[in-house]
């Protein structure tokens, strides 16, 4: 085969991984496609330097990452100097746009609301100054002066900006306030230390699911910021920990439980997130790996201003640690991925009019198509559980995890899951379970009808949050 044919054959085998690498990092589609072409051209011209064709995928993905870095370096050089104080360690770009790291987020939180808003509009949402003026209903000159003032206020409070932008008195003020790098590092180490201490100890979850009642509310659904990872209820942020349990129906007996703790920062293919250690106890073999009394999983997950998503998952199977990342295609996406290019779940949740629910009948509204998945708020409900009442919205997920699974998440106004319920389509995995249908296997369990198909209630999940 000629050089070009060999190159094209190798590229075809890993093209999707290269595209995910670029589109995951660059949110502007047109820019991402331009960078992708640069990657292919660079790889083709350097192909003769590749010694081992078996390393082609890792080699070209490395080129793609470097081209993404070059893209942002070029953009940074074209941006006002305020952006220069936000270093690579404090801010990264991902598939969902600009992601704030801890130092940036903490500093912005210290600013006045008007400063926060104008900085977010201009730098994070990239709204032109003329549009900001219209949005805020102020003259363009006022926008310019507010931006200048907000940048200066940010620079004063930011704990580790380049010294060339700091006056001496500002340096002294930072020192007096204890906002030093060592102070922040000590704070983070304490958070991780406290998190690790929560990995041990018996579960506080009951052996049987507390009785509950779900009552529809006449009130309109509220909007909420829901930052939990889909299916595992934990927020991927330093200092977070959670224990949740899974209860089979109709027995309501606890089948397994898991303890999750965010243990520190982590990176996957250059994308920053946090590592989560999940210890599963009494795990069954129905859809997770193995049938064991205790099993450890490790996730890397990321929380942005707009999305919450998994970046990687690993576990030990038959004595071998298996690792999957967002670049691994279906082996990752079928279990942990969600959304286009694994953008994740939207954190700002509101009813979109995609799904309509009346009683236990759910339909996809006209204009949204029949293709899956679909996720939407379907109503407001009062959930009475564990002798407490919660005002919640119900978020229904139609077949994002599997093409025959529907889930209900009842979310309170704190953005936390009060109750999570799973329903199987009547013919889901019947051969694997040796049953004719779920309706016959679980005749007393609740039913849902989704687009004319029957789904049967299988199990519920709750966490220590409600106890």
C-alpha cells in the first residue's frame, strides 16, 4: 500500500476518537472543524516520523490535543489582558464551553452581583458589548466603564495573579487576608482529608425502603439547578460525599448500597475534573459488573456552569482493572455518556414541553420527534417519605441509559434527589432474566405507558439526604 492509503486506513480506524478529542474541547463548531483539518494535515505531513503504526491512535490524539492548546493560546493573545490572570491551571475549555476552576469561581463569588454578571456575559458567554448594553438597558459607555471596574475588582481579590498587574498595596492586602497559595492548598487538603474520613463506617440507610406517597401538585414546576451526576446522586465537587441505597419492588428490601466520596482533582485526556471513589456493597449482577459483597469503582467527573458529566470509569474485573474514558466510544457512552459528544446533563433544569404526562401515561409532544433519548420535567409533586414532605419536580428520562428504560427523578428546590425510580420496558432483557415479560414477573408493580408501550416499576433509590 502507498503512504497515503496506509495513512487513510489508520485514520479511519480512529477518526471518531480524534473528532471527540477536538469537539470535546472546542465548543464553537466552525472553529472545531478548522482545528480538525489542521490536525489531519499535520498528522499527514508528519506521518513518516511515526515509528510504530500500532501507536497511530495515541500519536494523532496527542496532535489533536496540542492543536486545541494552540487554538486557545491564539485566542488568549487576542483577548484583553484581564484573561491573562486566569492561568491554564485555573480555567480550561471543554465541549460545553469555558469551565471555571475553583479559584476563579471562588473569586467571582466575592464580587458584587453587577460585577459578576458583566464579567460572565463578556468573558464566559462572549456576548458583544453592544448586546450587553441592550440586555442591561444601559449606554455602551456604561458597559465599558463597568467592565473596567469589574476587572479591577476581580484582580484585587484574585489570590494568585501575575505580580506585574498588582500594586504593592494590593500584594500586602492579599498577604494580610491570608489569600495565599499555601492557604488555598491547605484548605483543599483539609477538604480531601475530611472526605477520606467518610469512606468508612456502616450505612445509615434502612434495610427496607421507608413508605412514601407521591401526590401531584396544582402548582407550576419550578426551575432548579441540579448538579448531581445522573444515576449516582453525588455532586462532582471537592468535599462532597454521599451514601445511597437501591430497593427492589415490591419487597422494598434494600438490594445494595454505595458510599461515594470525592477524593481529589483529576484529569482525563487533559480535561480537568474530580475523582470519585464509590464502594458498592451487596452489588447484584443484574446490570453492574460481578456479584460481590464489596466492590470499588472510580470515576472522574466534571461539573461546569451548565453541565455535569462523567469523563471516565474504572473497576476491577477478574483481577484486571478496566478503565473507560469518553474517547472509548460505545464501551463508555452506553454506560456513562450522555448527550452530544458526552456534553452531560444540563444543570439548569426547567420544563421544556418535550414530554407530557397525565397520570401514568407519558407521550412525546409533537415536534420533538420519536428518536430517543428524551428528558424533561413532567410536573410538580409533593413527596411524603421518611416522615417528611418535599416539594419536588419530576424529571423523566426516556431511554438515555438504555433503549428500554425509563426513570423518574424527584428533585427538590435544593437541587437534590429525594426519590429515584426505575421502570423497565415489558420486554427489556427478558432472555437474560429467564422471564416472559416484566408484567408477568412483577404483576403487582406499578406500570407506566410511554408512547403506547408498557414499562414496569423495578426498583427505587434514596440517599442519606432524606434521612
